[in-house]
C-alpha cells in the first residue's frame, strides 16, 4: 500500500494539469463547435498553417545554427572559450522582456519589423539550444574525432558523418522545444509585427475566434504540437538521457 | 505488419492528414463558407439592456452613442446562470450599406478592441427599433 502512495500523488498532480484540457475537449463537442469553426471561422486554418510553418522553420534553423556552435564549445579549444560560454549562459537566463527592446531596434535596422522574419529569427537564435548541444557533445569521445581526423580534415564531413548521427536524439529534442516555443508565441508577434495582423501566428489571434467555435479552435490548436511530440517522442527521451553536467 | 510497426507511423500519418486538411481549408475555406451559408439572411433588431443602458443590436453586435459593443451571453459549464459580457470596440471604418430590395440600412464597421483584436460587425443604423427585421447580405 505504501508503495502506491507516490503513484497516487503523481496521478493527483497529473489530473490538475490534465483537467483544463479535458474541460476544453468536452466543451468542444457541444453546440456544433467544429461545424461553426470550419464554416464561419475559415481563416483560422490559414493562421494555423502559417504558425506551423513558422514553428517548423524556427526549429530547423535553431538546429542548423546551434549544432556547429555547440560543437565549437564542446570540442574545440580556443582562447576565452569558457568566458564566452558563460556569457551565453547569462543571456539564457534573461527573460524575453529584458531583450525585446534591443531586438526591436535590431529588426528595425534590417527592415524586419512587421515581417514574419523577425519572429522566425527571434526563435531561431537561442542560447539554450547551444547549451543543450554542447552538453550532449561533451560526452562524444575525443578518440573518435581523432581517428576520423586521420582520414579527413573536413569539419563539415566530420559533422555530417560523426556528430549529427551521435547527437540526433538531442537535435530532435531541440527541434521539438523550439517548435513548441514558436507555436505559442504571443508577445513577440504583438511587438515585432504591430501592423501586420495578417501574418500573426494563431496563438496571437486565437482569442478572436467567435465563442461558438472557440473550444473547438482550442482543441485543434493542440493537435499539431501533440502529434509532433508523438512523432519525435522516442528520440526526445533518448536526448534527455544525454543531459548531464560534465 | 505488426501493431507496433503501424503505431510508429500512425502519428506521422495523422500529422500529414492534419496538415493537408489545414491546407485545403486555408485555400477552399471561403468557398465552402459561401456555398453553405446563405448570402442573404434576415435578422431582428433587438434592444438589450445591460447595466443601466440600452443597446440596439443585430445578433450580438450592438451600438450605442457611436460605439460598437459586442454583447453575448456566457454559459457556465457547472451552473445554468448566464452572464452578459460587453466588449467595447474602437471603430476604425464605417461603411453604410443600403440593401436595395428593402429600405433597411445597416452599418458595417471594422474596429479593434482593447488588445488590438480586429472586429467586423454589422450593427443597426440609428432609427431602427426593437423587433424590426433587417436583411443582411454580404
């Protein structure tokens, strides 16, 4: 009996998280909500597709950007490596509100205000991504890299044949985390695209769905993220095992 | 194929189905809406008392003193009481439409609310009273 107490506590805590989702799912089946959403809120799906596009692109870019930088911090020795890495950690700790003004000024300079490029770039450059990749690659044995360097000096071939297959679970995790983060942005859309409402992600306009189809809209909003997680789940769990302090 | 093998690809298949559905709706949604929903429909002007003020409304889009209010009832899942909630919209543009077959006049307004959400509303023009039927066409 005593052994079951942790299970009971875990189920109780889980139900606190699951209850709002269950409430939304149950209410979505009343009063023809899905019909109302499909017939009268048809632009919802345009926004949904756009949001999935932003999220997938941000996820892909974050992986492409973080991988070589993470490899640099993990395996290449250069002057001030540790200091630069600690600055990355510090930036990672800053909330978005602390950097939004400098981000706005930067995007204004490159004419990316009111453009989806600002959203995608904001989410693609992430210190957390570099940190995760670095932690993963710290466990890659140096002997393998030394052995490979006897055959080829090309860093790109090294990344392609050794590093990427080794770090694939962590790359899947990173893609998933960036996908989820981009999928639910609201503040960045309002700040970086104040006038271009047509290009907003679905998370920023979900509240505009009429009440008659609102709960159905919320349920459909959950589906892409849930399915992406289920597709990448196995890789993601393997990736979590690599996270260790070394 | 064993069940485990099928489940592995099931989520990928569902994701592709959802993406295809979204794409079809994004392209064809307006067409489907126009085929199914009537182009011309009638609605009754209703006077709703909210607080100590009265508002003239078509469905739930109401107007008073040159401002647009969205008044709708919220049903609670756990009890049967209803609440009326009003959202005030800042009018950006007004287009007055005179429905040719009738003498009804309605105003189509576009505006934003306090958190910059866009609204398009058909509201009664001044002079229309409670119970009058208006014809709305797209």
